C-alpha cells in the first residue's frame, strides 16, 4: 500500500488547509471508516457517503479542533453520521435491522432522555468509560465491538473463539452490571 503518514503530520495538513490531508486520511483510515459505517448501514452506497461526509466534517472542524487520538476522532464522526443516516432511513420502520437490535438491547439499561442534551450525554459517556475500565479486558472488547462498532454476536464469537451463547450471556451480564452501576451513579434507567 505504500507509506502511511503519521497522524500528527496529517493533522498539520488540515491546519495548513492542504487538501492532501483528506487523501492521506483516506489512505490510512478509509477502510476502517467504511467498515464502521457498513456495520451500521449494511449498504455500500450509504457507507461510502458517510465515509466521504466524515472527510468533509473533519475538514470543517480541524482547525480549530486538534484531536488527541485521530483514529478515535474519525471513528466517532463516521459512527454518528452513520447512525444519523440510519435513523433517517428507518424513521417510520423500526424493523429487525442490526442497529435497532443494538438500541433495543441498550434501551433496557440507558434511558432515552439521557442521550438528548449534550451535558447529559457527556456525563453518561464519562460514567460508561469508568464502568468499562473496571471490566475484564475481553468483556470490555466484546461490549465495544457490539455496541460501538455494531458487530453481530456471531462475529464476536468468531473473533474471540467463543460460542454465540457465551457471547450473548456475557453481554447480558455486562448490561445488567451497567444498569446497576448507572443506578449507583444516580442515572435514571
């Protein structure tokens, strides 16, 4: 594939308003961004649009923002754009799509009103990060793959050489622990 630029160098290109920043970002992270979006949307055309929108949004926010972890910064953008597109596409028909299942699983734990305003969302994010840091590494990885990146139970089972039933049980237990943890933190569930 050739030489991949360091993240700090790519970010400097954004600050210099050099359009090569987008090319370098695509070279280094395009496959990852497309994969995240595909897991949510299950449509190559929509995933491509979200990937391209990610580059535009990145161009528009750097500067003034200077991300500490560029891959996480890009992942969050493409994930949010993909979820927004999913919501738009499924506004009237919340069927059996993967994202609907994920949201239903987490809705048992997290109240909808917590995701609404940015202060509550930021607080919830901090609590969730603390909770996950206290979990076993494998449990944390499974949770993130399932609820952040949208992996199916089968994909997680294959990735970690587990049975699907083991993955389902681990995810159920961690959701229950999260519910208890949120209640202790004073978050309405």
